C-alpha cells in the first residue's frame, strides 16, 4: 500500500483545459479596473499552474500541471514541443502563400522556424462568443499550422506577414494532448 501511495505522489497532475475566448491564462487579474474572466472562474483545482500561455483573444488547449519539470518541458521553446492551431484567416491563401510559413517568416523579432501549414475545410468548431466579424466581400478560410516555438502572438503575426490576417485562433493540440471532445470552459484531468 505504501508503495502505491509513493508512486501516486510521483505522478504529475495534468489538466487539459479548453480556454474560451476572452479568458486570461492566469488565475488572477491584477491591475485591471474591471474584472476579466480568469482561470479561477473555470478551474477549481488547487496547486496547478499554466504550462505556457494562450492570449486572451485566442481559444483552445491550455495545459495546467502541478509539476515544475513537466511545466518546463511543455512550455520551454528549447524542447520544441509541437503546437497545432486551427486558424481562420481573412482572404483566400493558396499554396504559394503558405510556402513562406513552411520555410520560416521574418518577423520583427527575427526569423521563425519552419512551420507545417496546410489549408483545411471548416473544422466545425464550437460557436465563439462573441462571433467573429464576417464580411460579405472578403472570403475567409481555415489553416492548420503547427509551430515548434512560442513567441508572443506568433501565429497571428505569421499569417499577417503573408497577407492573411487571423480572424480566429484555436490551439488544437500540444504534443499528443488535444482539446478534442472538451467543451469550451471545461477541462479533463489526466495523470502523467
């Protein structure tokens, strides 16, 4: 029995949280004159911390864990853990437009690593609140982009650099962990 308890103490807790649009990737909102939604509004679990960030205007998978080494392994860019995003962009990008993403794009803070970028059909995601703006005269399309680094607002800056601004950004997976089957605002706990 004691051996089982010691084994369970070594296992890290990992939460797969589907962060809704507008929620901060932190448990408190200090310094804001108006309270904005935070992780504490959705995750009533003590002792877990975000492994990385997801911007307030982005949605999807945010990992939270109680183990500092695992947290570093997930979020530290030197480990190059793949992060896959479903990205709704303004415009109609063709293969020639995606090629710069696959080779690396020059941003203000330097060249990005090559990304995997493909055009996909509408993934049929949950509705976003508030909905994205739609323009009848300008089409929109979906891309699937996988990066292995994590600069500030990187995917948005990459799509803008090739002339296709991001309208909606959903992180779908980090490594083998995915948000599939988890509703916005909900989480699933696993042991690792």
